[in-house]
C-alpha cells in the first residue's frame, strides 16, 4: 500500500498540478483538504475536481467561524499590524489550515503533508513550521520548491498532458489570496515600486473618486475587546465582518500599499484590501484609549508589535504566542463599550467613544466650572518630577565651574 500525503488544495492550477506531480514523483496516494476561510473562490465542485484528477479522498471544510473566533479576533484584541500597516489576513489563515492538515493526516494515516507554496515567500515557512510544531514526525513536501515548472505556461502544458482541467488562458499577472479578514495582491506590474496599483486589482474597495460625497457613520459595539454589534444590532462574527467590509469598502477605506520585509530576507511590494479589519482595529484602539491605563497602553503597544511578528513569521503554535495571548486577554477585561467611526473618501476616523469602565473623567479633564482637579497640587508634583533634571543640571554646572 502506498504512503499517503495530505495536500492543502485550493482548486487552482498549482495545487491541481501538484496532485498528479506528487503521485508521479513520490509514488503516494494524495488526499486533498480545502478550507473555506471566506475567500473569493467558488468551492462548488472542488471536491469532485480533486477526485477526478486522482486524489483518493477529498475533504472540504467551512472553518470561517473558527477562523474569526480563534485567530482573527485574538489578533484584533492585540491590535496586531505587521510593520504597523498589514492586518495579517493571509498569515492568520495559515496556522488554521496547517492544523487541519495535521488532523486529517493523522486520521488518514498519512506520512506527510504538502502545500503549493514556492521557495520565495512567507507561506512556506508558516506551513512548514506550524506542521513541525504540531506533528514533527510528519514530512512536509512543497512541490513548487522542487519541480522545474517555473513558468505558468509550462504548468498548463503539464496539466493538459495529464488531463487536468485548467483555465483557457495563461494570463495571470497577479498572485492573490483572500479570506474574511482581507485580500493580498502581489506580482505583475506591482513589482515596480514606482507604479501606482491599477484600480482593477481591487474588489472590496472603491476608488476614492467613486465613493459617496456624504460621509457614513457606524457605531461598533465591543464586549471585552471583541466586536459584537453594528449600530446597535447584535451580529454574529462572520456577518459583522462581511457587513463592515461592504460599508467601509463602499467609502474606499482599507487600501494598503506596502513595501514589506519578508521573513526570507527580501523586500516585496504588497497591496492589501482590508476594509473591515482596518476599521475594527482603529475602533478597538479608540475604545482602549478610554479603558486602559497609560502604562497598559504603552506596554501593550510593544506586545502588539511582537504579536504581529510572531503571526507573520509562522510562530502561532509556540509558547511565546500563548504567553502574549494570555496578557492580551487580561487587558481586555474592561474593553467593553461602543465606538462611532466616520467613513469618508478613503479614510476612517474615530469620532466618538463610550464605555462604562471609562478612565476618562470629564470632571478631571474639563476647564469649565465643574473642574475638580486640584491645581494647587501641580506645583509640588512638578517639583518632585523635576528633581532628577535639576540634579543633573546642577552637577553639570558644578563640573564646568571646576
């Protein structure tokens, strides 16, 4: 009996070719796994396609709810943005897919898992390292790192030779990935950093010149750092993100053009669309500004950077990530309330916030008649606060006098 390999299968050209290639070069039975994370592809018929190409079994799973609950929302609570701009949509999906690959491999008695990543990107690291963390006994095979089909036309020729259904065109200028949390686009003319991204690469957001003249306002409700409502209507996680993607995208919010530092050591020009993600992170930060102390916010900003880099670098299944997540969860105990956001001409701005556990006290902040701040205490505070400054200044003065 041949060994089994579980392949992460999208239904596209690369992974369809990989089914047959794995059979030819490794003499294995191929089991495919397709995960629905809320992307753009139509998964209808993907199981039948995999079986027709030669897979001995094909799994298709809807993991959208789990993706949001266990991966997206913890990253949102952390305000995780890689290099301060990228909300990590693709990177957050990989550990979940890797976990399911491992689970199916154990269920099927497979000796290896496989993916369609090339040797140049970040995703190969995420799949490989996550698999090593969960099941170090499993081998990881990446056909695109091994085969000599470096050109799409060569892959299409191989597919046609082996009776694999393929698109009728070889034209694929961009590489794209999408899920509920956002889309990533790279390649083609985007490889020239001087070129402005063409409007036809965007599907979630309108160009600024096509957005409504009037601003839109949305009130987002949070419970312990997790969004639970829009304009007072309680919504499930998937519907909330989908609605906000449409609303914010209609106003051109969520386009990101980033020259990114990849884990493998090269810079890459990446374009992202993440309307709901960017609005929710901004709103969450707005609510935290009201409910977290100064020291919590200062330290949590450092944690956010570490958290984002761990996700980007494929280190989700590590003790460090778990430790950071525990701290983040602790900080969210009082991050409950609502935030009002204005969407207009490609920009989202927090314009209002309220929370029962607010640390903002109008009576302390006001300059009006209701002011209860003890102004007379300021002089003594400043005297003590400035003591090291005065001490240093006097020491330098005495030294110069000598």
